[in-house]
């Protein structure tokens, strides 16, 4: 099975690069524009997730490649995100102004 | 095709069979070291107010016993079978990356030597002998492990040694995942793989996802101890609980890494000696996969006494109880495999059945731990020590011995003595129950873990004495095994291709196999290729002589050279000399570059 | 980097090295995930300063981010060139990627030095240790990547790299893009969300 022929053209690569630049400009913009403060976190997460996905799908070729590679990367990625979420949840209540866990 | 002999051929080997044997002998040696540590512990605890060893020495003993058994004995013993048997079971000539395989072994050996050197090098640190071995428990809880409370090099040996060993396991993990998925013989579909290979695959995924987490935790500890960081320092706003989370996020998948291979061995052994296929193969495989996934969701059941709060405690209690389900399913499938089978009571079968019984007991005590209120009584007492040893000794060790007696003929060309094997089994079985069963009571009567002595008033003196007697009985059993091994070298019955009537591919080739394994790679058409079933006849074994010369890759020095770089680098922080890092890094880099550019055809 | 890639038949029809590398990248997700989680868990818990908002330089780091993103573009152009046999542009893009990687590292050195001068070190506070270990680990990965790229570039100069071993370049690219992607997360989580 040769995947070499399915690689995107240079044109696609350039357009992805342009998108990455624009998204980064938006990210920095959102950071500096005070009006966006209330929605800063979700907007930034969406923008950076989009950049992440673009690089992984097109530059790392995951979109066109065998789905097994998506599993090899995606499953541990999901696990890492899950662990991160669990830790944030576990610590959110534990570390309060009263000090380390055990105070409550 | 004759094989190269001599020291050089072993130092440069890239043959999975040789590497499997290297793993076996090294790991078994470390098992004996860990066992000696256990005997010293039990001798100290045989009576109240024991004086055999000081408290400081005792701390080192139980720390090294745990660390050695988990990382230097059980994991590598499993690895010896991953190495030797998996390529044979899938019909391959070797693993996907033979030099990476050798690298994993050398890093393991060097890491184990590094860790155990701590027993002897006290004088180099201006301390006595037997003074600088790791002493913070195998789980190294912060903030005891901070420089402030553990000023000596003990914890440094521990964290550096574990980092080295982690690299060995990770490299092997990537290797075996690719091997099992990509190097199977034609027709060897995933659902035709022997259960041992399936459990190996799940284990490798657990390794490559769990080890990075403890790597992070150890890196934090290293920076705290050497560079004044505050990852676990309360006064800086941090919390030692972070260590516990990171450690157990690794530690719980680690216990499944320890048990799944043994479960795989048992799943292969039982059908052979019941002359019946594994009952519910598909269910057993999926249960193994499920255990792998669910193993990630239970880690804080090791932290029920830490004050996580009722929500966290309840969630982890629920997930922990749930994970007993796929495990229980496997047990029923094993029993059903034996039921109605034509049983041959070989030593391997004894160990496999012993595994089932002992693992049930260990699993039951585990289920009692799943309840936070109950666990609050049990945690940090000998009740937990009982649980651990029923699942790891009664489980993993018995399972590994089943594999040893089962695959010894394949790996060495001789059969271990069955009568001696039975003696070994019964002495070990009785010994372990004498050693560990009383610990359930000792713990509930109030004896904490990790104390070097106890008062006679506690009322556990007699039970401790029984436990110690059991431990020494285990030692006798192991001596019987060693005698069996030694005797078999010269007087053991030579083994045919298939002394047991096994169903999987490893039994279709000579014992031991030729260096190329299969003279012709077989085409697989069923899950039980070597058996006659209602659906198919037995496969044709590969011919005795290959029809054409088979290319076998040569050896390489570079895995060993690269591996040497790691403990050298680890010496730098221990000796507080920066330039040593560069020497080690240079060794590593030279080894990697020469490895990458040498001609090596798989 | 070895002899011409012999495409062995494999059970899943996938290249062994590529499969191993994706498994490695999956494993690295857990490593960086643990480092980032620790940064997040300790965010705002420093007992003494300097604090992130006092010291992080967004304009400077934004330039670093652009630099790394452009290096990914160059990496992918390098791969495309090598695959079609255009070794002249293959070399140019490979060395350019390495150069941008070095620029990124230079930026990290400048940034770290700045921070130390302003009183933020590994041992100052939680922000110090979590920041330096996280970004330092990432930087170490970039450094390894630069070394890897330069090695490939030298092999190309020696005439030992070509379309027959384009897989080596592809795998180098996987590593490089992953390092870039981790930076995308770090830039957002550490610098922009304060």
C-alpha cells in the first residue's frame, strides 16, 4: 500500500500555513482586545485546537493516512486530555486558600 | 546454519530468543535478590522487638524488595516470554526492531545494576555499607523524598534508576506493538492470536501510556532534589498529593502490566492440558482489552485516606468495583475451559490452576479495598500486603512459573523434571499461603506496614512467626526449582518440537528453534493451527530444512554502547559532576548514530 | 537514515517505522499532558512572585510561535521536495527548517535569561519550576529535532538521501510537527490564558 501518491500538493500546504498564521493572529488579537476577556478561554481553546487539528491532519498527514494511525495518536491523546481534566477536577476543590488537601 | 558462540555473540546479539534468555536469567537473579530481601524482612518480623536489622536498614530492605520485584523481576520475567515466545506465536522470524530489542535488555541490566549498586557504595558517599540504598518505599511518597527529609543519595539512586528502567520498558513497548500488529504470518488474523500474545499487546499499550506519567513525576522530584524546585513543597503552595496522583496514574496501570501477561500465559496453558480450546476466547480477549482501558480510571483508590472528598472517593470506588467484572469474567472462562476437559496434571497446569485460586483470593481482598470506608481500616496495614502478595505472588509469580514449566522445553530443548516440579509447586503453594494468609488478620488486628518491629502487646506475634515460616518455605521451594534447573541441564529429557500437544505455532518448530525460527513461514487458517478440530485438520509443520538459505541479521555493538550512556549520565547528579553528563550523552549519541548508519538488514 | 528502505510486506500494510513513531507520539502526549496538567494545577498557587502577567512577553513569544509554525511549513515542503526527487530544494527546506528551529531555541534562551534577570528561576516559586520544566522539556525536544534535521541535511549533502528513503524525512516531519503542536498548546495555555 503506497500512500506516497496521496500526499497533498504544495498548494494545500501553503493554504494551511496561511490559516495557521491567521489563527495565531486571531489568538493574539483576542488576548489583547479587552472586549473578549469574558470569552477568552473558550475562544482561545477553540482557535488553538483548530491549529492543532490542521497541523496533525494535513502536515502530519493523519487525515489521508490509514485510520489506525489516528487511533495510535488519538487514543493516548484522549487519555491525556481525560487525565488532565480529572486532575483539574480533583485539585480544584482540594487546593483552596485553606491549604493542601486534608483541610476539608 | 550454526549459531555464533562466545561472549561477543551474546553482547552483540539481536536475536529475540537470545535476548529472551538474557532477560530470563537476569530477571531471575534479581528475583533471588528480592527474595533474599524478603527473607531478611521476615526474619526481622518473626518476633516482636526484633533486633536483626536497624530501622534504617529495614526501610531500605522493604523499599528495595518492592522496587526489585516489580521492576527487576516480575516485569522482565514477563519480558523474557514476550521476547522468546511472541515472535514464535505470530509466525515471525524476529521482532520488528531487533537492535532496539537488544537496547531494551542492556538498559534493563544496567538500570538494575545501578539501582542495586546502592547497597554497596555507601563508603563512596561517606556512609557505611548498606546505608544508601533507596529507603522511601517502592512508591517513594513526597515529601519524605524531598532533599530536606532524605538528604542522602538513597532517593537519588531510586529516581535515577527508575528513569533508566523506564526507557527500557518504553522502547520494548513500541517494538512489541509494531511486531504484533505488523509481523504476523499470513492468515494470522488478530482474533487468531494466542491469548498470551493478545495480553502482551494490551500490556505494551499500557506501558507506553503509563510510563510517561511516572517519568514526569520523577523529573519533578529530580528537579526538587537537585535544582531547588518546589513541585512537592507545601510551603511554596505545592502539594505532595500531586506526587501521589502522578505515581498512581502510572501505578495502577502498572499492576495490570504485571498481571495481564500472567493471565495470558494461563490462558495458553490451561487449554493445552485440558485438551480443550479456551472457553470464550473472544470474551477473554475483550475482557483483557477492557481491563486495560478501565485500569486508567481507578488510580485514586490508592489514595482513599488522603482526603480527596466524598465525590472523588465515590467515583473511584465505583470504577474500582466495576473493573472486577472483566477480571471475574476471565476467571469463569478459565474454569469453564477446564470443565469437562481431559486433564493432564503437569506442573505447568498445577501452577496455572494455583494462579486461578490465589488470584481469586487476591481479587476478593482487592474488592474489599474498593470500599473507601473499609479501606480506611485496611490501608497502610498488613491487609494490603496480603492483597498485594496474593495477586502478585499468587497471581503473577505462579503464572510465570506456569510459563516457565510450559515453555522451558521450547527455550532450552529439555524438559524440567515433573516430580521435582510438583515438589516445587506444593512447597511454594503451601509456603505462600502460610506467608501471606495470616497477613489479612495481622493487618486487621492493627499492624501497620513498613514498620521494622512491633510490640508483643499487639497480639500478632504468633501470626508473624507463621508468616515468616511460610516465607522460608517459599525459599526452600525456589531451591528445589533451582535444583531442577541445574539437574535438567545435563539429565533433562530432551524435548521434541511439541512435548505437550500445544495448539499454537511455537510448537510446530524444533526445541529450541533454529536461529531463523520457521524454515518456511506458515500460512495460518485457524486459531488452533496445530490441533485437529471439527472444522479443520492440524497444520503441516514447517520442513526440517529451509528450501533456500534464510538471511538472518548479524549482531551489533551499538545497542550496548548506547545503553551504557544512560547510567553514565545518571552518575552525574549522583556525583555532582556536570562533565559526566556529557560523557554519557556522547556515548549515547555515538551509539545511536553508529546504530542508525550501520548496514543492518532485517 | 540507513540503506534504502526495503518495503517489507507487513500484516497491516503499514511501514514499521511509521507505526512505531506514531505510537511514540501517542506516548509523548501522556508526557506533555502530565507536564501541562501540573502547570495548570499549580497555576495561581505561587506564594511569591514574579507572576506570569508580570513577566511573560506576548509579542516576543508570538514571534517565536510564528517561527515554529513556519518551520513546520518548511518541513512539509522539504518532504514534498524529497518525495518528487528534487534534492536541491529538499536540502534548502531541510536546512531552513533547522534554521528556524535554532531561531526558536535562540528565542527561548533570550526569554529564559530575561526571566532569570527579573528574578524568576527554577527555585523561585511554583510558576518558575512548572514553567521552566515544561518549556525546557519542549525546548529539549526542539534541540533534538534540530540535531536530527541537520543530520538529515548532511546526509542529503552526501548524496545519501533521496526519494527512495523519503520515509525517513516523513518520520522526521512527524517528530517536528508534533513538537510544533505541543508548542501550540503551550502558547495558549501558558502565555495567552493567564
